[in-house]
C-alpha cells in the first residue's frame, strides 16, 4: 500500500509541529512559555517538569515523521499523531471548562491541536480502509487472543 499524498502531508505537518514544539519546550522552556504570558521563573524542579513533556512530544513527533520514511509505519504514525494531538486538544478543553479561558494563544493551540488530531484520525481511517488492517490495538488484541487459545 502506498501512502497517499494527503496522508504524507498530514504526517509531515503533525510530525514537524510536534518536533518543533517539543524541541522548543525542551531547549528554551522559559522563553517558549513566556509567549503565552506564563512565567516559569528559575525553579529547577518546575523547569524539569516542563522539559520532560517537551522531550516526550519531540519523540512522538519523530514517530509521526517515521511514517514518511517507512510506508509500513504510516498507520502507526497516524495513530500516534491522533493520540498526541487529540489528547492535548481535549485536555485544553477540559482545562477551559474547569479553570476558565486562558490566553488567546493557548485557545488557538487547542483549536490547532484538535484539527491536526482529527486530520490524523481521517488519515488513519483511510490507511485502514486501503490496507484492510484493523490497526495496532486490534492486532495486539488478536495476537493476545491467539496466544491464550494456544495454551
């Protein structure tokens, strides 16, 4: 199965976004968060807590970009993109409901995350339809069921 141009664009945008933001949070967290009016100060424990998800986001972005290099990883990469961006976007929506409206930049981030996440879902559904595969979680569940039946 060849990855469609649309899926490649989705993987590039999601991966590059995650790598870029993750790298910025990891390398310059004080400056990055200051763009939205968040003052981190010089608390080393807080900076450690902020940098860690930056590294995780950067790594997930690399997994998304891997789908561009290896077609067999495209479905996995799209699923990772959907999970990462929808979890960020939906978490921001929960934060808005619980805490109120943040700076405009963070509201815009939520919208962008939800759009990228939804795009990854549609790309993954197209991959699934074209390959006839159910996806990673279903495949793992099937494998586990076969292992249990073999006992």
